[in-house]
C-alpha cells in the first residue's frame, strides 16, 4: 500500500539531493535554484528562482501564454465573443477545459458554451489568414450582435505575421456598435501562462475599463479581482457579500460581463484574490482612477471571515461592521459542525499542493483548518514576489522574456480620477495596522524545513510521492492519473474534479467533506506503486 510503510525519515536536504540526483550536472544546477528548503532567517525571506523558462526536455505542469490569456482570464466572461485565430488544435481550448460557471442573467447572453475559431488550414498558413479572420468576426457579429468581440492569436499566427490588431481595428470601425480588439498571446511568447494573464489584463484595461459610467448601484462597492468562478466559487462569494451589504461592482473575470469591465472604475475598493494573475490591474486602477486595493482570501472559513472584516474596516461604517459580524456568526456554526465531524479523521495527515499562482497558498488555510500539514508546495507560474512577498518587486531583474510583455504606463485620468479616501484617512487606517496593496507571499506561511518547488515536473512529482508519501496531492489534470497510479489520491484545484464551490463558508464545508472522503478511502490501499511491484529499471547516461 503506497500510503503506508513510510521510509525512514528523510531530511529536507536529502530529499532535495534525491530529486536532483538523476539530472545532468548543468540541469541539476539550474533546478537546484528552484527547489527551496524553507529556513528561518532573521532579516529576510529565502530567495527562490521563479518565472524562468522550463528546461527543454523536462515534462512541466505549466500551460502556455495562450492558455493563460484565453483560458484563464477571458474564458470566464459570458457576453463577449472570444474568437481563436489559428488551427483547430489549439482552438479546442476555445470551448474551455475549466469549470468556469456562468449565470446568463436577465439578458440571456452567454457565449461560453460556444467554440469560436477561424479553423485555419494549410493554405491559410501559407497565404495568410486575415481575410478568414475578418469573415469570422463578421459572422459572429451577424449571429449574436455582442457588445464585444475578442481575437486570440495562437502560435502559427505569430509566426506567419497576421496583423490581428489591424484587422480588429478595421472591423470595429466597420461594425460601429461592437468593440473588437485582439490579444497577441502566442503560446511561445512567455515563460508560462502568467504572461497570458498579463497580456489579457492589459488589453482589457486599455480597451474596456473606464468606457462606461453605468456601474452597479449600491453601498460599499468593490471590485473582486482574480476570482474565476471555478465550480461556482464566485457565486458563493457574491452570496456572502450580498448578505453583508457589500456590492460587487465587477469580477475579473468569473461570470463577468462587458459592462462590468467597462465600469470597473466606479468601485470604492479593489479586493485581490489571485495576486499573480492580476495585481498589476489593481495597481493601474489605483493610479488611474484612485481606487485603493487590498489582498483578500475567500478560500477557507477563517480566511473568509478575516477578509470580510478587513473590507468592513476599510469602509469604517459601524452598521456594515455589525452586519458582517452577524453574517459570520450565522455561517460559522455549520462550518464548526462539519469540522468537528471530520477533523478526528483528518488531523495529522499531510498534503502537497502544486497549483497555479496563489491557489497553493490559499488552500493551505483550508488544510490547516482540518489539522492537516502542507509538507511541500509550489506554483506552476509564480514569480518571486508570489513566494517571497511584494517587497522584492523593486529588485526584480527584467529579463528578455519579461520584455516580451507590454507594460502599460498609466497616469491619473484628468476626468475620472477620484481618491476614495483622503490622505489623512488612509494614514489613519495604516497607523491602525491596516495594510493596503500588501502580500507577504507563500514562504512566510510555510513551516521551517518544508520544500517549496517552483515549476514542479513529472519526474520530481513522482519522486516526491515515493519519498514522502503524502496523504493527498493537489495539482491539475495533467498530473491526476499518474499520481493516483502511485496509490495517492489527487484533488484537482484547477477545475475541482466536478466538485465545488470551495470558497466561503459553504465552500469550506464542501471541501472538508471531500478531502475527508479522499484521504480516508480504502480504495488507495488496493493500489501498488510501480516501485512496490517491480524493481525500478536502471540505466546510465552516455557520458557516465
């Protein structure tokens, strides 16, 4: 049985050495910088190598720039037609592979169930596909008359030089009442899907944000940034916010609409969930429109309560603060009841989390509530500030890959800039311990001696499981079945394995029950890992 009979306790140094042992020397040196043993330092955070290209030949868990742009950021929008310009292979992703849920609302506009693609053929690659793209935009407009059409470039389009931006400008002028704009998000363009997030958000900010004054009406308005409504998380967060009397003006970008993006400048506060995918949008909203931002986390019951209280503290209205406390008091008994039931069975068990930016960090809180320990974790596409905190940003070197991604320079809008609080009010909050635009990163919340690994690959994942034998492994679909064949349950935290929601109070209850079933299921005792059944094949490199 893979989850029992653990080996003699390995030290973190020994585990790291074992992970690197099979690599050629040059590869081992590179990977060593991305495998960090968390050590308590008095004045600084340990430094990890992150946001660098995957070493050729290694089977990474990452996605590409196009996946980050189309799949993560723009995919969850419901009333914008997203046309993928390229061969149908990558265009499969036009139909999404994540479980972003939508509510069509009063208008009934919901294009997420459609796959829009130019389906480029060999002749289009040879002679160019701009005419085909124009025809696709026209056809989509004639069929649906959407407020906006977005065009996404796949790798071949970048290689042959189709000018998707010129085509989009031409069609926008021709159609008149439809905002058409494009994304140069060729898959090869960046280190990982993180580059796609940046490209998508830049274009949305340039072409959409601030173009409409028809914002959501209500008190205490916020923008919720970096929430993608996987498994209905956004619905659960909206339910809680509504109970508290907080108005969610715009979500970037789960179940989002064209008008939400366009009126994002109307909010009083931006709340950032996934720091990696969208922190720069929060900065730009503050610089251009005067909207301050805070880091929040609605994954975990205690984290949700803490985030709600922080929002209440920002607005400073006693009636709002009292209402938030009443909602927390009403929601927590069900959470406690579920936790009291499952905790005797989950206490002391171990987890590994290797997910996208911020999710690995967020879910540590949920596992902590269950009494489970995260023994190793890391991001697929994190940057150093996601690991070490925002204080490292000024010292980050801009490399060639980063220069591929446009950095938008914004300044205060002469008409729309309006500070939400005076300088004295902001200072009073900060003097009272309130933290604006702050994120301390993943590393400070990890125990001493735990392993933090950036861009974990297939080989390292299997070796970690063999050595440490966690009770559960959390990652994505690419890793799911290979890990489960080792006798370890894997929970997808990218698409939730058809479960969820896991955000908020009800989401925490759902998560407790699912993890309890996974880590205590007897089915894993019938699995035998390859190293238990047969001796491992051995070989040597030609240079040895």
